[in-house]
């Protein structure tokens, strides 16, 4: 019995790989966004409220991009 797998024998959807790669962007974006906000709060504590509000708006947009990628994976199968 031959246990090697050829490319023709692989079943599944390529959208799974696409979504996996698509999550890298929002993940990196969230890391940068939150890190820079914390850095800004440490440098200027008096504007922490404004930075926090702006960060949460940014987080919402970044998460929206991740969810759009997830939905697109189901829509374009």
C-alpha cells in the first residue's frame, strides 16, 4: 500500500488556507495598534482617555476586516 499523497488526493477547500493567511494581517494590526496605544498612554497619561477611545474604534475596524475574510471564505466556496 502506497502511503504517499499526491496533490490530486487532497480534499477540502482552499478558502481555509486563505482565511488562515487572512488572519495574519488583523493579528499583526491588533498587536501594533494596542502596543502603540499603551506606549502613548505611558508617554502622556493625560490623553489616555482619548487614546483608549481611538484604539477601541480602530480595534472594531480591524476585527471587521477579519470577520469579512471569514464570511468571504463561506460565500466564495
